[in-house]
C-alpha cells in the first residue's frame, strides 16, 4: 500500500509517497519484535528499528537486538549501526529512522520508546542547545542529592513533566532539569510538539501483555540475556575502554553489571529496573496513543494482529 503520509506540520512526511508504514509498539519484553517479524514476513517487508539503544553497536545482548534466528530471514534495518560514541537525541534519531523507513519495502517500525517515537513522527518542538556545564551541574546534583530530590524540584518547576516521570528515572529527570536551566521554561512545553497522537497514514498496533504476564516476561527476558552473556558483554566493553560511553549512554541495566557484586543480586536489581521501565512504557502507550489497536500476546492468536492491521 502506498500513498500520502502527513506528519507534523512542516515535517518530513508531508511529501512522502512511499509505502504506508506500520508501527509495532509496546513495552520491553512484550514480544513486539517477534510480532514485527511476523508482520513483515506477511507483507514481504522490512523490520525497521526505532530504538536508539538497539541502534548502537556493542550493546546487542543487553538491549535485545534480534539475532539471526530471531530475524527469521526477514530483512532488518537500523540495528547496531551507530558507534558507541553516539549520543542519540529524539529529533536527530527520528530523522535517521525516517530515512531508513523511506528506503525500505513495506517498512514495519518497531520500538518501545515513546519519546523517540515522537521524534520519528516529527512531533517534537526544536529543543534549545543545553551547554555542557549545565548538564554536568545537574548530574552533580543527582549524585549529591539523589534523583528523587531532583524529581521533587522538577515537580515544583514543571508539574506536568514530573508527573510523567518515575522519581528514579535519572536520565529523563536530569534532562528535563537541564532544559529548565537552559531556558527558564517548563520542559513539558519544549518536549511537546504541535501535533500528537497517531499520525495520518500510519497503521499502529501496541503489544500489551497483562500486568502479571508482563512481569513474568521481564524476568524471563533478563534471565535469557544473562545466559546469553550480558555481563560478559559489559565486561568486554569496559575492558576495551568504553566505560565512559556506557556511563554517558545509560542503557537499561548496564550500570548494575558495571557495579559488580553477587550475580544473583545484580540480576534481581536489573529485573526490578526493567519492570519499572516496562510499566512506564505501558502507561505511556495507554495514555498517549488511545486510538491505537492493541493486542495481548498471551490472550489472542497472531491472526488477530493481521486482522487489526488490515493485512491480507
């Protein structure tokens, strides 16, 4: 299927005439990557990555980049293509993903990041440049005072943004405060674009396991990553001089393995961190994309996905 795909005002989609894109979304460990493969195979299409961490080389195990078996012979684009020195931001990464989408046959976008999805859909306002000394100042505050304290400060200057973030979400809390210091304004005003919701022309499905099943899926995923050599992956990166890159990128779970200690305790800490993140993801998709089709992988057959997306 081909046609016009309007995006946000003045966005890159306004003149796009390629295949009508499909987006398969959902929290970590929901099984969305496998659904994207099934949909792409059905269409004879390509799975396109929309997760900034899965786009970075060297993080294959910890970020869940699909291996050859999981790709099932379906073309995949955007995995492990950026260097560890990369520092993706939503707008620039979104533009890169749009380039990937525009060159693929029957593209199927897959991501769990709501903020970066906004970047793909061109639904973010232009963000001001934040000077490095402000970023460093906020990080120092976080180290000295703790992220929950910074979250309370954020709630005082921008209640809307604070309510959307978990009190321990260090990366986003610090990013929001750095934006506030740079502009004196509310970060929520800067992070919201002129249009949100489902862009016209997109077919969107959110893979949504039930709460208990989501917890079990996260536990199983982390256990599988550990068996696949996640802690060894981190050790190799640190030994090859990439510790600072990991600290700067802050990919989910890597800090725990870098800290070291009892592997069982570390694994449980990673599970808890991932559980909290998956819960926030599920909440975001439910609140921000109420018009999207949803599918419970533990309660419905795969054919329901094809029906809801209108696939032959």
